[in-house]
C-alpha cells in the first residue's frame, strides 16, 4: 500500500502543477508572445498557444501522444469537429475529468486494497484512460462531421453551380446557399461568408475552409471555385466536380458494403470451426489415452 500512496502523491503533484500552469498568474507569457495571434498576417495560419499541449497524456512524450490521440493540432481538430470552444477550455475540462478519474482510482485502490503494482496501475491508468476517451470522442466527432459533409457536398456544389450559371457572383452564391441550408456544408459556407464580410478575400476564405476539413473533395471543390476570375463557365466546372464527389461517395459506399459483407462471415466461420475442432478433439484424446494407457 505504501507504493500506491507514493504513486497517488506523485500523480497529485503532477496534476496540481498542470492545474496551476493554466492560471495566468503562474504561467504568464511574454507580451510579444501573447500578442502574436492577433498581429499575424492574414496569409499566415494562426498557431496554437504554447500552453496548448495534450494535458496529462502529453507528459508521456510526443511520439506516444501522437499514437494515443492521433493529431497534435488541437485547434484544427476542434474546428474539424464543429466545436466553438477554444483549446484552453477543452484542456481544462479534460484535466478536470482526469483529476476526477484519479480520485476515483485512488478510492477504488483504498477500497479493494490490491497489491502494490496493481494499485499503482489502477491509480495511474484511470486519468490516462479518461484523457484518451476525451480525445477519441473529439476525433470521432470530426470523422462523423466529415462523413456528413461528404454526403451534402454534391448537392451544395450543384446549388452553387446553378446560381453561378444564373449569373450570381461567387460571394452571393455562397451566401445564398449558406442561408438556405441546414447541414454541415451550410455551416462551413456560413463561416466562409463571415470571413468574406469581415474583409478577407474569396480565395482566402475558401482556402480556410479547405484547411479546416481533411476531405480531398473539399480541396478540389475549393480549387474549382478559385477559378471564378479566370473562366466564364464556372457553373459547368462546379457541376462536373459535384459529379466527381458523388462518384467518390458511391465508391466509399461500395467499399463499406463489401467490408460489412466480409464481417458477416466472421461469426459463421467461428460457429463452424469451433464445433469441428471439438469433434476432432474427441477421437484424438481417446486415441491418445489408448496409446498412453490412461
């Protein structure tokens, strides 16, 4: 039990230091570093603050951190998942949950009284598991949002193509589709419209959308829309890109169907092999008993 108490005390010290690092009085950054996100040039992507690490799990090292949480850019992952909270708020909530999990692990250790190694593993594993679960939820939310965006993208592209062919300008077409839509694509186009009204150029606003999303289809559509000053038949090009996105979605759907069809055979194979192995084992054990005289 002494080893468990020592591990709990060490974990408490680490948690307290991480909690104090989020307080501005203890982690005051230089003035130039604090003003850097606000004076960066529009073409330069905004970087995350230096204190935006991976919380408790970041102490395990960058390589293991990337293995467990998948990506390093938390701000981009939050934007990809459609969340409006800042990275500091997410990490603070993540740390609070890990601290509660640490207390739960300590309470279970005191109640069950396992051996020293098992107690240390229980105390240290609970906060790590809590952080990994939060990171997995964030990644899953981003993946689900990308899937919905891929479903909506062909229809949105065709609406843009219709408006552009009717003579509407690119900002007007984007704003109209964003106002009438209700899905993920409409939310992304609303963000593009807000950036344009804020003073950004059309190309910069569209490229920011491509940077937020990890879908290659979004990058291709943005590349086609970026030609609005160089071609007079942009509606036809956007329509062709919508067809390509729909074909890509159909290909992914066929792949999912084939993968699920293969998974159907897993329980069938197990249900067939296990009784067969049992039937083969009975005469083998009988013959072995006769040979050994058992």
